[in-house]
């Protein structure tokens, strides 16, 4: 069982995406400049939240081609925002494009050109834009984007700001240019109260801590904790009955 919020992150905010959408909307609604948002391209719920808030505020949603590709792959599973939608356009950050070309993935870049938008155009109508950015966008931001009246919304774990030099550099540049900084995030990890509810419902023989910096703290909340070191092998000790063994053989031959 994971325990990301066990330990120093126990007090981390865990509001709903719906509540977060309202916060995004309030911040976007009265800004005279571009709205920049830093979040993970793999945080699909957050991308939907940002898009919904952008649409409600009358702004277009700008994503890079990597984010566009993720949404393109997933759109067959859900009605997710994608680059073909009228209020979404795709940008092409230089460092990211260079990395894709080095990996032989030029086809992805080319495919999303049809829904692309030039950096000059983003700047021309920046007061109507919400753009997802990462540190690799910095060269284009410096060259093309007027940051007057802009706001930067950071929507990831705060700890990355202290651990990532590229994020620090981007934060410093934006702050030096008078861009307002806002932190708007909710964790996707389970709170301690939810973990306790899970254990009470499942009644496991034991709980093995994973994905946590504080596995020793599990014993404060659970009685049946079994701690394992990284790389340590552990057998669940499940023995198949004779009929299960036959079924298993049949299904694999």
C-alpha cells in the first residue's frame, strides 16, 4: 500500500478537481495577460480541469505536441480534450522538438502541425490564452511572449520547486519579469484517513509500505505492518489447489 502522504506531506491539501477548477477560473477571469500553467502532461484529470476553466473564462488552451499526443492516444477511452477541438491549439517548444527528433519521433511533431499555433500568434492574443508550460519552454517565452499582466499557476507538488534546477530557473525568470505566482494543486495520493478506511474494509493479513519516504510511520496507523527493503524478495505464499493448477495449465497452453 502506497503512503506518499504519510510523513511530512500528511497535511497536503486534497480538495476535489471540481473545487480546483473554480480556483483556476477565479484566477484566469480577471487577468489582462497570458495565463501560464505548469503541470504534468500525464496528469489527465488536471489537464481536463485546466481546459474547463479556460473555456469558462473565454480563453483558448495551448498545449505542446507531447501533451497533444498523450491526449490523442487516450481519447478513444474517454471524451478528453484533444488538439482537434476548436478551443485548443498546439505549440512546439524548441528543446522538446529537438529531443523528439533525436529519438526519431519526427512523425509525432509533423502530425500535430495541422493544429499548431505560432509563438507570434500566441503573443498577439495572449490575453485570451492559457498555456501549459515547462522549463523547456523558457527559450520561446523569452523570445516571443510579452509577460505584462501574466500569471503563472504552478500545479504540481511544491517539493519539485526546490529539487529541480530548471524549475527554479523558470520561476526566477518569471518572477524577475513581474509575473504573479500562484500555487493551485491537489494531490492524487490517498490521505491517511482513506488508507485507514481501505485497511478496515479489506482486512489484510498485513500491510507492506511502498512509495513512501516514511515506511516506519505506518506502524502509527496500522497494526499489521510488514516492512521490506528495496530489492528484497517476498513470497505471498499462495498455494494453488489441484483444480486451480489444471485450470492454470489449460489457460496457458
